[in-house]
């Protein structure tokens, strides 16, 4: 396929309260954030004092809202066991998961903002889950996770990215142009914040795959871009999206 990869997005909304039945405007605001963050048009892309500006990437993937499906339920929270992804457990089945990215929006609970399935898993549960309070930039979106970056982070996982600290002390994210981090960052770290891992590199806390607050993260790297695009190539785990 020539040109920019375009991913249709099916949004499955599971709600008990009217607040959880988020507006189309809030859903569209999440799609808009994905389009900005994956195309280097986010307003904070050129933040000053970014020591990693030379490796920041325009990933070049577009997201198009395909359909919104809504279902009233009596569940107060859904957890992380994929119950929201199956009608047999009260949720909504994925729609065309080999050609469309499914997003489930519900109350997850337990302080979880969102979670995603990596490439290579079962089609029936493929997609990303976002808590409605951390979806998009308007409506019920709640500070400090009110800029849609949970969606960007989870779609990063869905496209095969690991956490920047490699889920271990000074672990690896399998990407060579991201530095080694001690652990997850939170809040908005100070400019110049260094890791104590080998070489004491400046940490890339402004990367979407860290745990920084939404206003503190604004880039993917070229290495992350290659890792994401590889899964859509012929023979890749998401080649069916081409
Ligand atoms: N904790 C979630 C995860 O591990 C998402 C973190 C998103 N961070 C943010 N600033 N919105 O997938
Ligand atoms: Zn994550
Ligand atoms: Ca790395």
C-alpha cells in the first residue's frame, strides 16, 4: 500500500452512568489526539529543552473513526480480564479486529488508566481499553491525564512498543535510540533528569511510553517508529491492516 497507513477505529462504549456514556465529541477528541501525536502535529512537539529532539519521529499513521457502538450495563468496574470484549461476559465483541482497531471505553477501576493487547494475540480480544475518565481532551477527561495521552500510550503498546524502562530496573524496551531508565517516571520530571543506569543518560521522560503526566509527554522516536511500522509490513503481525 502506498502512502500513509490508515487505521479504522471502532469505539465500543460500555456505560452504567450517563457520565460514562461519553459524548461523540469526547471520542472524536481522542481520535484527534492520536492523529496529532502519530503525525508530529501535536502542539507540544517542539517543546524547548528537549535533549532528544534529533531522534523524535513523525510516525505517519492516520486514525479514522469508523463507528461507535454503545451498550448500557450494570457493571461498576470492568477490571483488566477482557470481560468488556465479549458479549458473553456483558461486554461488546470486537468488530472486524483483523482490519480495524477496536477501542473499549469503560470504567476499568483499580487506578488503571488503560491497557492494550500486543500484536500476535487472539483476534477476539485485540485492541485497546481506555477508562472513560482518561479518554480524549473534553467531557469527563480528568487532569493530569486529560490530554488523550493514555490513548497514545496504549496504541503504542498495540503497535508493539514496550515501556521505556523495559518493565525492569534499567531494563530494555528493545529500541536502540531510547535511553535506559531506572524505572517509570511520574508527574512531570525536571529538565536534565538523569538515570543512574549505565552511562547515566538523560531520561526520555517526554516519551509517550513513559508514565509521565499527559502534559509532560510529547514524542515517539525513530526507533519506536521502525518497530511500529514493521508489524504492518508483509509477513508482519498486523499486515492485515494494509
Ligand atoms: N498505566 C497505563 C499503562 O501502563 C497508561 C499510562 C498512560 N500515561 C499517561 N500519561 N496517560 O498502559
Ligand atoms: Zn503501558
Ligand atoms: Ca532503549
